[in-house]
């Protein structure tokens, strides 16, 4: 029977606790922001396309996109997957700016930018498909993948279904108020974008840790690793 060494090192617990505190604090600040927005923003602008909530949603998407782009540029071994995630998030960000782009550039500008970026990502993935699937096979078993999947499902599927007018008309019946529907749907979307941001941070930490471990192994035993020409 194999002997399994049991250690009492609390490092993992401390890391988990630190993440819980940081992410919980961020969620708390978002909830306070939503309360502030409802209390202080003009009634005609609450949770509209020009509301502060929409701007924060876009900001969260933009930060997530930048993180994935940074990873794709810094860590070449994960480039196909990280660039694909960047393209998806940036395309979503561009989609969020549809009204602005239609007004200041041309009608349908967001489609050109978003789909153009997704096509570029598809071509790059195809050229490096072996590495992409290798990255993906590893990624689906990681904590960051679960968070990312939760964020995507929350934002792009559940929030859309949850915000259907027919559902809220059935809930409020003759007292149906569109603002209530919008507040609920946009708040849920904001939470979904927050999960995506958390996933991008966790993905970066994962990739950095693996890269550092690899460099450490090379330094310990350089002869066991091939040297590029």
C-alpha cells in the first residue's frame, strides 16, 4: 500500500481565505454601487444604455479583455487559448458599445469590429489548433474555467432569459414596471461580468504559477530540458 505523506501546512487555506475576502469585498462594493446608483441617478436614466451601471459593465469587460491579451502576449505557450478568450471578451465589449459606435462611426460598426476580431481569432486558432486543444484540455480542469463558465452562463444565457418581458409581466401582472425588470436584469449581468473578471485574474495567476514552476525546474536541472536553437 502506497504511503501518502500528510502535511499540516495551512498555505492552501490561507490562499483560499485571502481570495474569499478579496472577492467578497469586491462584490460588496458592487452591491453598494448598485444601491448608490438607484438612489442618486435620475429616474429617466436608471439602468439605461447611458447609466453608470452600463459603464461599469463595459469597464469590467475591458479589464478582463486586457488581462487575457496580456497573457497571450507574455506567455506564448498559452497564446491560442488566451487570445481566443481575449477575442470573445473584446467582442462582447464592442457589442456593449453598439449605440455609441452606430451614432459616431456608422450603423452596424460594432458588427464589423466584433465579428472581424472573432474571425481573426478563429484563423489564429486554426493555425495553432494542436496547441489550442492542448491548452483547452488542461484549462477545463482548472478553478478559473469553472468561474469563467459560471460568468458566461450567468451573463449570456440566464440574465437574458431572466430579463424577458413576458416573465416580469407575469410576476407583476397589472403593476408591471419596466424599470424593475431592467434593474434586476442589469444587476444580474453586472454580477456575471464580475465572475468573468475573477476568472481572468485566476487564469493569469494559474499561468504565471505554471510558468514560474517551469523556470524553476529548468534552473534545477537544465540538462533535462531541450535548448532552443
